[in-house]
C-alpha cells in the first residue's frame, strides 16, 4: 500500500505511548514474550525523552524528532532515513551503521557520539525502495544536512557522507578515519585536532575550514576546493632555517611560505599556489616533522639529520637526496622516488614505502630506491611491499619486522661482504 505523506497530518505520540513502544522493543531485542520491534515511521516525536533507550534496529524513517532527548540512546542499525532531528540532543548516542541518509541534523549536538559506519549520504541520490520497501508519495529527502552540528570528539570511523551538506559543522577532535567525504560541503567547518587518516575528500569543498593540528593524509586533499584560509595551520608554523646552494642563509619565512603555497597547489589541483621544489636546497637538521611534502620535487636536496618523523612524502621526487641520519619514522613514502639517495644511518622505523594507488587514473606507483645507500639504516617494521631496491646498499640494515613482499632486491647488498 502506498502512503501519501503530503495529504495526511502527522500522528503525534505522547511520552507514555513512546515509553510503551520502547518497552515492547526492549522485549523484542531480548527475545521476551510480548515484544515488538519499534516501527513508528513518520510519527511526530517532538520534544520527547528517549535518552539512554535501546532502539537498535528501530524503524524511524521520516520521523519528526525535533528537540528530542536522545542523550546516550542506542540506535545501532536504526532506520532514520529522512528523519528531522533538528535541535535534538544526541550526545554520547551510539549509531553504529545507522541509516541517516537525507536526515536533517542541523544544529544537532552529537558530541562524543559513536557513529562508526553511519550512513549520512545524500538521500536524494539513493533508492530507499531497493529492498522492496513501500515508498511514501511526496517524501523525497534531499542532501543530509549537518550544518552547524556539534560533532566534537565523535567517532565517525568509516562514516559515509558523500554529497551531504555540513557547512560550519564542528568536527574538532573527531575521528574521521577512512570516512567517505566526497563532494561534501565542508565550508567553514572546524577540524581542529581531528583525525582524518584515509578519509576520501575528493571534490569536497573545504573553503575557509580550520585544519589546525588536523591529522590528514594530504594526498586526500587533492581536488578539494581549498582556499588560502585553509592553510592557517601552516601560517602559524615556526619559521624554518634554510640555506641556499651556496650556504648563505635565506629569509627564515621562505620554507613556511613554500609549504603554504604547496598546500594550496595540492588542494586546487595546480590552479593556485606553487608546487614545492627543494632542488639543491640545504635543509640539514631542519624540523619538518608531520610536514606536507606530497608530490614535492627535491633533486639533490640536503636533509642530513632532518626531522621528517610522520611527514607526508607520497610520490616525492628526491633522487640523489642526502638524507643521512634523517628521522623518517612513521613517514608516508608511498610512491616516493629516492633513486641514488643517501640514507645511511637513517631512521625509517614504521615508514610506509608500499605502492600508492591513484584512484583518478587507476594507476599504481611503487616507491623506488634504486642504487640508494641505506647502510646502517633502521627499517624496523617498515612496509617495503613492492619497493624497488635494485642494487641498493642494505649493509647492516635492521630489517626486523619489515615487510618486503614483492620488493625488488636484484643486486642489492644485504650483508657485509655480499
């Protein structure tokens, strides 16, 4: 039977009625007699108290939950497709794999909520009737609206937000690991202290968003609509000492400016800023920990003793670079080209030199250290899957726990006298 939501008034439930629904749902979840799954789509639950109730798997599609108290509620696998949750209190709620496609979450307080694998995609681009469910005539949810929502410290690991609207939302200290953020409107959002490792930001609009202390793989920022304001964190970095080819000191702010311009270049696909080119520069003993050097060039750059711990170095072109005694622990070197580079006594513990997949072209880039000198370097638990180490000098290298699956070691020196 088809329901026409445009011609029928919403049915409002009282607190007593919703309490009875919750009690029957509890019995249903526990397999007790008299239980019944909560099935109240399109009902009006405005202002009711559902705090700390277990509504796992409940059917609440299209329901009006404005100002509803959902503090600490359990909504795992719940159907909230197109629900109106404006102004509700969802702090510390649990929404594992909940369906919130097309929902209106404007101004909702979801601080500390657990939203692992939650579905917040654009409701207008999906077919709710894909499982044979009856559609409601006139009910056509648009993009999920997270504008001005408070998502502080929320766990949104592997969350799906493709095509949603989240302008001015507060994601500070939130976990967005491996989240799908393609084509999301993230203008004016606050990502301070957020973890966005592995997040897909293809086509997202991060104009004037705050990325201070954000942990993000900047390769994911390629093709996002970044503006200069997004480089605020880089602007506040301490100036880095730099020496030119001749050894004379250049203005201390030069590398900071170069990093800022490089971030703009990455984010605008080359339309703004400038690609980082460190060719021939002397950055010995410079602190570049966690710096964004993705796709940078640096033929014969000198980085002896530099701190590159946790740096983003995907697909860099650092052939013949001097990286003796440099600290590259935890650095991301996927697809990096370090041919003939000198990495003697370098720290590469936990570094990632595995292949890098470029989604736009479906290509794979392998890290290359052909004829590189790594004598005495530490590669403890480093990932060198598929890395080209042809004729590399690995004499005395500590390879404890290192992954060398598919690595090319033709002609490489692995032991003294080899």
